[in-house]
């Protein structure tokens, strides 16, 4: 068996891995090698299948202008950018994770988010406005999510290619088709990894190792073991290569587990799409402007609890809990017009001029679906003004489940139905790290030479605010790269 050497080894080839590698090299690591399990055409982990949005702290329009220097003033003036402050980000994290998130790491995530996004800008990552709702010539964004790397929805490949170009200029090496077979060392000190590629197996010795290998969402056995009934049948929105073996190696070595092991990011996606490696084309996030019914024609969750960015990662679980793990989003003409077109551009709805004619087309008894819609319409508080740009309090009264916001009668044809199921993006159970992104052992002590970032980091519980995953990646990868470079010298 041959031996190779590097100052810092990064396990993974997604956005977190590139960010860690670039940070390590920028911090003085003489040699940095990335180990990507996937073949080159499939590199990039989950980021390849994401629009890679970022939630981060910013002060307002003047600051965001620095990310959009080429946008003309007339277009920029339409953007409504009131600012997203540390207390806003912290409150969102605590609320959606039910205050179970590690408070120290949440503080790091919030306080480092602004600097990390500006670091990306300074490195050359290009940005554009995120998805928005346009009303009266003004564009309104979900709080904290106002820009993303160029490429638009489905633009994860664009971000990855930008990172790859930066890494190449810095002399960072990427080994494709390279599976990590073993972590070399113990629960006190890591010395490298054993690698298997298409030609050989070898040891790659390093001063520091950064684990960015993702979670286990593409491993049906682990999904069934940790996530519960029928989890092995879930459609996978991300990379088929995220199968959790590096996470298992770390736990077997004595690394400390953290995060919600029965939790995962599970969103409503098109039920007609393939079972694995789904892109953002499958997302169906407009449910706040309609109703969702199960295969029996009954509503089963509050579609207007909050903006979809705070509910979409748990709504897939709600769908999976219904008969057959399938549901139907129902809209009238008004609701369809309000939906973000980017989430439905590649959807083929079932359409009919009446609810009675729509029902049999989706296999639901016409009388039941008509009753559900009529009951909903009667319960809408029409006297409360509708406002798509904020939580407007326009609710239903006297029915269960209640709709808390954006309740509009479904009464203007044509009527559309979109079949949806639950799709898993990434798992919440992972490794515990400290404020320097250093992995801890089961005794709570940092393991010298071992760092982690990305989905392998156990941080979230129950749910997460949308676009926080990418921010977590860059924040902890930047920290991991800096500190790994110091240990790798």
C-alpha cells in the first residue's frame, strides 16, 4: 500500500468541502487535497441539486448593493430590503428548532454569517436577487433571504463551478472517485485517511482532516433505522452519494453524536418525479396560497402557519404521514397567480373547470373534495385584509385544521391540483463540534486534527429556517479551514 501526504485533507466535494479547502489554503496550508466520492460528472453533493440560497445577517439595502454592482438603479430600487439583524436570525433558529439547537453554535452561525457571505463575495462568487413576490412594482423577499449565487433556481451547479475555479487557481487538488475507507488515528488525534479509488487503495497522511461528506439521506437502511416507518421509501432530493459511511466511521472511532437523529429536511415535492437525485425542479412550495388534501380529500395541516421558508422542511413529513404518503395541493386561479413560478415551472397540474370535475382526475370522491373546499371557503375570515408580503392573520374560523394566514376562498376557475409527496434533502443527526468546528469525542474533548462542516455536522432539530444549511456550511467550513491549516503546518 502506497502512502501520500497533504497538509489538509477535505473529505467531500460539495459546497462545504470547497469552502473548507479554500479557507485552509488561504490560511497558509501548503497543500490541500479534496476527496470526492462521486465521479467527476456527479461531483458537488447536495449543492448540485439546490438553488443554494443563503440566510444571513445584513443591515439593509446599502449593504446588499455591494453584492449586486451590475444591477441598474431602477431595478435595484424595486427591492425591499429592510435588513435582517442578529436577533431576527437567532429568534428564527430558536423557534423552528424548538430551542433545542446548541446555543453556542447558533451564536457562531448568526454572528459569523455576515462575514462569511462577504468572504464569498471577496473571493469572486457572483450574486443575484433571490426569489421574491412582486406587488405594485416592488419586490418583497422572505426575511434574511435576499440574494443567492448566480444561476437562479437550480443554480447549485453554477456555485460549485465558481468554487471549483477558485480552488483551481489556488492549487487545491481534487481526487474524484475516491472513497474514504477508514479514519486513521483514534478519539484523541487523527492522522489521515485510507482511500480507495478506481485503481488502488492507499493511505493519505495529513496534519488535519475536515469531514464534509454529508449525511445519510441516500442510505435507505440508515433512513429506516433512524427516521422511522417508511423512511426507506422516501424520494431523495439530493446526491445519491450521501450514504453516511464516513459519519458511521467517525462515530465508531469515538466522535460525539449531536443533532436530531430522527429528524431530517423533508419537503413537499412532485410525486411524479424520480426516486433519487431530484433537482429544485421538483419543489412544490406554494401551499401557503391554497389548500392541501390527502388521498381521502381531507386537509391535514395548517398551510398558512408561516412563510414556507419556516415550514417547508417539515411539511414533507406531514405528507408522508398521510395514506400512501401522497397529497394534492389545490389552487384556484388566484392561488396559482400568487405561487412563485420558479417552483412550478416544471410542474404539470391536473386542471378542471369545477372542483367536482377535478376530484375524479386525482382519484378523490367528488362529494368529499367539494365538501372540503366548501367548508374551507365558508370558514375564511373575509373581513381581514389579504397581504401576500407578510403574515397577514387572514385565517379560517371554526374548522380543523385552522389556516392561520393567507386564507383565500378557492372559488375562481380553473382549478389546479398538484400531486406531492415527501422528499428528503439532508439528515439532522451528525457530529458535534466546538466553536472552532473541531470534532469532539464522547468525552467532550476536541479531537486534534479532526474538523467537520456541512450536513455531517449535527446542528438542527425538528426543522430549520430555509437557506440556513448553506450558511452553516460556509460559516463552519471557513472556521474549519482556518484552524485545520494551523494544525496542518
